[in-house]
C-alpha cells in the first residue's frame, strides 16, 4: 500500500477541463445502492462540473470487471469509477488483475451506510436468534444471496456463519439488482443489502430486517428499532461506503478539479435531499481522508479475515 497515502496537493493550471461528458463506471447492476449514489451525483454534475456525468454499469466479478476497466482507463480525467468497500476486499485476495488500493486514487467518499440483514417477511423468524436456531436445526436448508464470490455481502455472511456457528449456503449473483428479486421470490432466504434498494420492500411488508452491521442503530425511523449485530452478540461492525476514484496516474490538476466539483455536488443541499429521499446517508470525505480510510479499513478487514480463517478460504475458492 506504499503509494496509496501519497495524495498530491499541488495546484496546476487546468485549461478547459472538462470539455466533454465524464464517464462514471458503476461495477454493479442498475438499481443497487452504489448505482443510485452515482445517479444522484449525475443530477447536479452540470451545475458544479460544467459537464454531465454518463453512468455506465459494468457488473460482474464482485466489482472486478468494472474496476479493472477504471484502473486501465486513459488518465485524462474522463473515466472515473464508483467505489465501494468490496474494492478493498478484492485487493486483499490478491486474485485480481489490479491492486485497486494502489491502482486507483480516491477523490471523494460520498456515503457510509451499514448493511442490513434482510429476510422475507413471511419467514417464521422474528429475531436473529430465531434464525440462528433454525439454521442449526436445519443444516443446508437456508440459502444466502450475495453479490458474487468474495463480495462484501459474501464476507459478511461468512463472518456470520463463523461467529454464530452455523453454515448457510451461499448463492452468488452479479449485484443487488438480482439478489433482491431472488429474496422476494423465495429463491434465497437471506441477504445482506444496502438500505436504499430494500427500503420500499420493507415499507410494503414484504421484507423484514433482523440486524444492521453498523456500530450503532440507524437514524432512519424505518430501521431505528433494528438492533446491531454487535448488540446481538455477533462481532461484526462495519459500514459499506460509496465514493468516486480515478486511475492513479491521472494528472494532479485534473484530480483537483474533479475533487473540487465532487465536493460541491455532495455539499449541495439538493444532493443531500435527494440522497435522504432514497435513504442514503451522506458522509463526505476528501481525497486525503478517503485515502486514509482505504488504508485503515483494509487493515481492519485483513485482520478480521485472517483471524476468522475466511481470507485463506476465499483465496482457495478464487484460485
């Protein structure tokens, strides 16, 4: 991670950049939490960047397909990537084409939200303890949807299996856009999901939430009574963040211009209102703070994965 902490702050003149639309590659399907974050940025791009953002979804490989394209993109500032916590996991597995921690430069963190343990509302479990007891009595009966082998939801489920002493079968999908319909249709029984895409299904009574992964309960009234995993005796406390990054070798002046524009968008009251409307919590961090968080989160995840044995398990699965 040697180069990750080096965030250039030298201000160089930027001629007419940007002169054309800026692409944002979202490495998951349309409709998921990260996709909705990117599309919220898109709405105010003209106002603060002077050019539109073009959202392109490139799902697959737990995010690797999209992030590989960002890492290999021209360093002219016209290709950016929407980032999430999975980016750090893929780098830890050492199985991808790139180490994203060093191949990409974060420009901004936009949100930081916990993941929710969602189940169909008509399942007999009212609490996490009920579900764990059922899983122990019916080994192999439950299926857990995730966003692909090695994805953040996959790791959360492996952590849950490890800490609760259960074994729920993993079913990989290419993103929340497939996982949630599978949950609603009864093809899987559980999933860790972001608040944004699942909120309406909770309101309609089709889905219930057993726990959240954050350090504290959520502010959102819809989820305020849902306990944290930590409260329930499961040692999982982690948020899933969303951000924007560019290829590492992008010129300093271009990075600065993009970072300034993104900060203006994220701090715009209209943007915050849009994000609150879909249930996403804005938590802005600039380039240096984002870089520091990438390093800190990566070290925490590596420690957790090694202590639980999950890191070696995933590496073997991905060979």
